[in-house]
């Protein structure tokens, strides 16, 4: 798969985002210790792993919302702690797992919040902002509901609105924490398509996903985590094997080929006592 | 947006109208014509006395304190994401009251009452900051510890009042409910200076404050610093409220109700800082007019009116909001 790699304008140095020897802890309990990861540029990366393995923590450390105790998150080789937070927000966007919808806000007003990193107390709106917001509304298919309050939308519509906000932020890196959780299947696929669209625009997308088959089908690159470590990394067909699924997820499974895309598909093995019902 | 401007203008007109009426009403009334003469320096002694000693200072202190309370409440409600938040809730008013009680009853003439108020408020808020363990980072802890600190401050005040003689307690009474009776131009200047310093700082903070309703994580991800913004907002809120309390006492409900009333009028979702300021000022002007000129409540401390009327109005707002939410 050839991913489009866009160089940042006016810079000869390729941009990079990575964690180097990062130790990240909640209270006293370290979730990640001496963690290394280089985000694959221009790709759609899916981070998978069992609950509590540190996926979300890793994502938050990459986005500066959690600061490493030791080691660092590095953007272009420079620790995030040394960057101005607005400058980071113009390069890296993060959609948290359960974002708060401000009371009474409309779709368009929420999407416009994505422009905040470009503003200052003296410049609250820029000439190009309207176009960027309109484009974000169009790309996510929410322009028809632009004037509706977000609170009244369905889960699927709401998630598209949040992604529109991230698009309006217009960043090179887009980090999404479980963007498909709590959505029904059609809306899950819709969000994954939006992730692919963002990649096709030249953005680097990293999403924490739960569904192994969706991760293998839609992402270019998988990062498999277990107990705060990366246990495997690579293209879905390189990474997703029966042994790995058994070891990491404690699930006996066969790997088959997705008839649509040829990507690996995880099929749980029948338990000894299971009844097979045929109609 | 346009609606906010119109509303702001209407509120300004109402404040001005209320202020002029307060000055003009009754036997000692100073009408608009007297004001023009006074501005040109040709006023007689009666007019000068009313303007500089009686009604002028209390009007100015009322407007200034109203603005300070309104902004303080709006700041506090924004960063705690709690519609019932106000500096009073975290013990500011009671702390100020305890400070004044200690200053006036235990060390009379040594520590001036406004200084006691500010020190008491500072100690109360400092206690809240220390005892949450997280500073002002967790809104829920700030409110819970604040309620505890407020209760302790109240207990301290009651103790001081109980062990002291009652002769010094009339000044104290003003600080316990809030009053505009016998204000001075010095106090008007004090609140004016406080506003001149604190309001521009608030305006600067407003840029990042707008993002706080998205939650800490998104506020950070969009280039803010949620913890720093919250701490700065609570500090500004406390300073504004402390300034108002030091010149007018802990006038009840203005900080709590002004942002709600402004929000209802404007139809904007979050607390609206400029409109909250204007509504705060208007409430004070109207309440002060009432205690100066309406016979049954004449000469009561203005805090009694704001507590009574503001409490009723806030209750009405909440009930209608809840009914709408349930429908």
C-alpha cells in the first residue's frame, strides 16, 4: 500500500511524532514504562489490545494531554513540553473517547471550535476560517444539519460532527480514542471510512479500535499492545496471526481471509460444548 | 451576537435610568438638572452633600460591586461547569464575614473592616486550595471542600459575636448580609481600581475560557491549558468577589443569579461575561433603589433584598428550566 507522504510546507526536515522511553502514570501506578513508538507518517494506524493495556494512555501521551514522568513525547524530535500548546494543536488533533458536548451548542458552532488553535485574544476569527469549517462540514456530510443543536443528534451523527471539528483543526496528525465505540455497525464503518479519507488527504491517522477485523480491514498499519508494551507492529497481514490473538487476547481463533478485501479476519474457534444450530 | 449587543445596550440604559431615579427620588432628590450644574461645579451644598456623601457613593459602589459579582459568578460557573457555582459556595462570603468579625470585634481600630474582609476571604480560599489536594483542578472537590470551609468560617463568626459585646456589631451586621448604607467615595474608588485591573485580565482569559465547556482533554488538545485556565479563572473570580465584598459586604445571590439571568436573556448557552457584569450592576442599582425609597423595607441592608428577590427569581428560573427539560 503506497501512502501519500506530504512534506510540511517550507521545511526540509520530515516531521515526526514519537514516544521515546516514555513512562506515563495515573496517580502512582505506571501504565506505560520506557515506552517507544514512532507514528507511521501518512498512514492510518490502528492500535489494538485488550482492555487496560494502555492504548488510550499512549494516545493521550502523544497528544500532550498526559505528560510522561520520564522519557518524552517528541514532535519533530523536540519534546512536546517545549512547544507552545497552540503550536502543538495546529499539528496534532485528539478526539477523546467521550467528549463533552457544550450545552445548547449547534453543529456549526462546535465544528468552528476546531479553529481555536489559530486564534488569539486579539484575532478571534480569520478570513479563511469560514471556508475550512464549511469544508469540514461537507467532508463529513453534516452540512444539512449545521444549524441543529448537537445534543439532539443520534450517536452516529454526533461522532461525524466531532470528526468535522477535528478536520476544522486541520492538523497533520489526527489521534482518535475509540472513535467507533457505542456506534451501531453502519456508523462504525462510516467513521472508519472517514479515517481513510483523512489519510487520503495526506494526514497521519492513529485510532484506538476494539474490533480486530475492522482494524485489519480498514487500517494500513497495526500496533498491538498488551500490558503496557507493544507486542507486534506492522501491516495487518504481517501481524495478525492465531498465536498472537491467543497470546494477547487469550482467544483461540482461526485467521481467515476477508472475501472482500483479502485482509486477515479473526474467527473465534468453537468451544467444545457449543451447539451448532442449523436451520 | 447582534442580540447580545442590543441586550447590552438595553441593560446599560436600564442601569443609567435606575441610577438617575435613585439619585432623583424623594425629598433629598438630585434631578438631572442638578447633576448638570454639579458637573459644571455650581452645585449648592445640599446637592454636593447628597452626591458626595449620601447617594453618589452608594450608587457607584453598588454598580462596581454588581459588575464584580456578576463577572465573578460567570467565571466560577464556567470553569467548575456547575450552574450553582459562585464564590460564595466555596466560602468566600463567610470567610470575609469571619475576617471582619475578628477585625472589628477583637481588634477594633487596628485592622480596618475591608482589610479584615479581604484577609478572611483569602484565608478561606487558601484553605480550599490546600485541602482539595489538587489545587483548583477538580471542580467537584473545590465545591465540596468550599462548603466545609464556609461552614467553619460561619461557626467562627458566630463564636466571635457570641464572646464579644454587641456594641460593635452594627458594622458587623453590614458585613454579614451586605449593605450599601453609608458608603464613601473612597470605597467607590477602591472598587473602581479593582475593576480597572481585573476586568482586562478577565477579558484576556476569556479566549481560553470559551473552550472549557468542551472538557479538560479537548480544551488541552485544542491548544489550551485547562488546569491553568481554571486556576486563573477561580483566582480572578475570588479577587473580584473579594473586592466587592470589601466595599459592600457579601451581598447574597448576585454572583449566583446574575450569570443565569444574563444567560436566559441572551439565549447563549454558557455564562456570558459582559452581560453578567451588566445584570449584576442592574440588580444592585434596583435593590438599592428599593431600600432607599420603598417604605416597608427602607434602610434595610441591600443584601436582604438581593437575597429575597434574587433567590425567588433564581428559583423561578430553575423551575421553568427543569419543566422545559422534562417536557
